C-alpha cells in the first residue's frame, strides 16, 4: 500500500498548481486525508484536511487560496493551489489517517517552488 503524489513544480506568484495524491492498494475514501508541507529549516505544517464525511479544514495561511478535494472514482485526493505566494514554497506531503486507529501513511512528497 502506498500514496503516490504528483503535480509539483515551479510557478510564479499568483499562478495556480494542482497536486494529486493517488492511493495504491487502498481506498482513500475510507480515511481522513491531509496535506502537509515542509519548507527548508521549518517544521512540517498541516495545510489542509478532509474528513471521511467531507468536512474540510485549512491552515490560516492558505485559507481562501487552497482547496482540498477528493475524486473517489479515481481514488485520488487533490490540493488545488491558487494565487500562490513565495512563502508557499515547500515539499508537500499527503497523509492518510485512520479515524479509528493510530495508523498513518505518508506519500513521498512533491516539491513546489514559487518564485518570480
């Protein structure tokens, strides 16, 4: 079982980017799904989360700009990043979290760089 992330890259401030996190040999709709990020020299930060029931939560730093969504047919979770800023530069990780146990699973991370 694993999570496979894609969609990272280099963009300019104000542009948009969509990250994908696809589940392999597990059904993402059964789990809480989170997106985290870690910038150089900083601690990992929870950016967005989506509960099994579809409740979404966002860090204040991305609220109104980022959207977490699910496509259960594609077994994929997305992070739509709009109006990106240089401070959004980080490695972004998706995380699967069980609502009933302590089991968690992390993706390998994808780099997002925002610069002019």
